[in-house]
C-alpha cells in the first residue's frame, strides 16, 4: 500500500500496534487499568499489555458479547477496563451488550475496534469493519475517535484514559504513514488543521488523512488550488466550530473516510454544517457496498479511496 508516497510520507507503525504499546504504558502507571480480549490479542495487540501485566489481562475466548458484559461488571467495581476485538466483531456482534451494559449505565469502558475498514486486505468482507463508526456514534454518551498514525493513537489512548465514560477507538491493521511527530499537538474533541488553504477544505480521518494531504499537494501543483486539510479524529463530540470556520473561509468541503457512506464522518460533517454554515460538499467513501478480498492497495484503489479520487471530487466542487 502506497498511501502518502507521492508526498514523501514515511511508513510508521500500525495504529493497532501503537495502541498496544500505549496501553501497556498506561497499565504501568495505573493499577486500576485492566484489559479484556476475545481471543484476538495477538491481532488487536493487547498481547503487549498481557505480557507486561498478566494479572490484569483476561481472555474470554471468542465471545464478544461476554467480553462486553465482563467489562461492564469490572467498571461497576471501579476498575478501568479496555476491551478489544476486530471492529466488526465488537460493534456488530456485541451491539446490544454495548448498548445496555456500557452506554446505558455510562460505565467507564473503553472499546477498541481493530482491523477496521477495507485496508485489512485479504481477510475479506466478513472481517472488515465498515459500519463500526456509525454504530459507535449511535451509542448515547460514547466518545468516538479515529486516529491516523502511531503518534496520534498514543495521544488518543492518553486522552481517553483521562476521560471518564465510555468511548470507541478505531485502529487499523496496516502500517500507517507518519503524519504527526513525537511532539504531537492533539486534543480530544478538537480538529487538527494539518494544512492551511483558502479555496476548499478536505476533511478526513484514519488512513485517509494521508490521502487528503496527497490530494492537497496535487491540487496545488496541478491546479494552483489552495486546499485546507483537517484531521477530524474525534467524530463525537464533533468540533463544529472549526468545521464552520473552514466552510465560511473556503466555501467548499470534501469529506474522505474508509467507511460506508451512511453514518460516518461525512454524515456527521454534513449534519453539523447544515445547521451552521451550509456549503457545497462531496463525499469520498465506500458508498453502499461491501468490499472483497484483495491486497490493501488494490482494494483502496478499486473502491476509490486514493488521492486521485479526492482530487476528482475537489475539481467537481471547483
């Protein structure tokens, strides 16, 4: 997969690996942190925590609903549970338990959905979390975060640990292009402006942030268009003020995400701007379709999640 290559971005760690490392460090600092996994710890990378803190790691087997119930009970006893599985397993298989055992009582449970989107590649559609963000956003009281690289993932883990209440963190399988340095400026609930621009705005999160930056560079190089790039890492609560300012100052917005067209970042941005600053918009996403099995790069290209498609959407607006 070549995300970020056209502008020289270096490949970093996968966000799932950065999550596992940050969770291990968090466990060293806070003895109340516990982890529950559904027999995928070597994939979700909670195995990094398990090796460092074996007495606070619980593998419940391939039973996502039970995992959520156990986490709710641990939170009710004052522990600080983090649970992890593939995004589609934890959000789709265990949704009722998330709704009634975590969201309704507003327990302090952090839910991590790994292997999100179609970039997991050859595992195919049964393993791909393509609706997970929409489901998470529909859980009352949940904070929802989609980091784009290893540094922002570590920052997200720290920020969510400080947050009292339920949350969903989306992580991915492939190595992610490095967007932020070690001194990352990242705040929960606040959009990060990665590039200034005056002609249009490209809003993205997750792996698609690299594609947004590539598209902005291509637009400047080929069309002399000044594109602002926003990393909308926190979908809920959404930073409506920064979005409205971008709409007011640039007049057009393209939203890019590795998710179905309904219920994700595009829906959130459109709803926010409909109330504050309506502008012409375009959406680059999976539309209304499952993907298939293939290499990550081939899948992203086939389903339009590469920077030339973002450039095309921007040109339509212009």
